[in-house]
């Protein structure tokens, strides 16, 4: 009888294997993937040096202003051409400038600076950190706390330097803007500011568009 039971057990075991009913083997131990843990990620990269904060376009932030190093005749591709000159120079600027977006202080009949720029509620400062105005309202004055006389890298331009603006100190377009900054015809003129503490910074003169002038750049 015992022999018969043993033979039956062997036969049942063999059938179980054929039918895939054998006991499951335990799964091997696998170490967890550390890369799946977000806490293991390295520090995020930043585009500016430690301690600097990129602007977000909010009125409630400090804004950097500078003047372009390169001078140009009054025809430089309109407002878009002026903006490009600002941002090309900002890309190679100092720590406070690099990585930020700038808008040229230029007006045309289609868009004055009052429409093109954020009306900041915080100070406007040079690349060195020196303040030129406490806010947008103070920026719209004939004379600032100090001239916008620094390039993007913080170096100084000469006093008396001419700057194309096409903008009155009230922030609206002047009657002279070199054909919206697209022409140097002899009969066309453009409003300029002068980099000098004793001169109007944005609407000092109306000058021939064949002359060379720089451009003010204001953080977006």
C-alpha cells in the first residue's frame, strides 16, 4: 500500500510539472534604481552667477539700463533692429546684464516707449548697480539721478555722447525718428538724447540721420 501511494505521488508531481503547476521560485533581489528618485537629482543649473536674479518682466523688480558700445546711423532696421543691438551686446555683458532681455529706448509712430516698456515700480540701475531713477515716473524726466553712461560690461562712455531715441521726456514719440529708424535721407532727422548730467537724456536735439548715435537699452 505504501508503495502504491509513493508511486501515485511521483506520478502527480510529474503531471504538475508538465502542466506548469510547480511551485514558483522566489524572484531575485534587485537593487532599486537610484535615478528614479527625484531627491537624487543634482543641483539645477542657472544662467547667472550665484546671488543674481533674472528679471521676470514684473513691474516689481529692479531693472538694468545701459547704452550700446557700437554707434550707428539712424537707419538700423527699425525697433526690432534696435532691440537686437541691445540684446547682442547684453549677451557679452557683465554679471548684472548677461542673461537678461532688453528693449531699446526707441519710439516710432506705431509704438512709443510707454507702450514698449514695462512701467517699473522699482529702481532703474546701471550695470555697476548705480541708480539712475527710482521708478518709471522718475525715468520720465529731462534729467536723471545720473546719466546712463555705462556699456553692458560696465565701462564708461564719454560725456556728450549722442543717443538715438525718437522720444520726448514724456515717453511719447517725437516728430523726428529717421523714418521709424529705417532711413538716412538728407531731409530726415531723429531726436537724440545726450549723455551728460547737465543735458536732457532723451530729447536734447533733432539731428540728421546720417550722423552716428548710440542706443539706450532698458531691461524688459
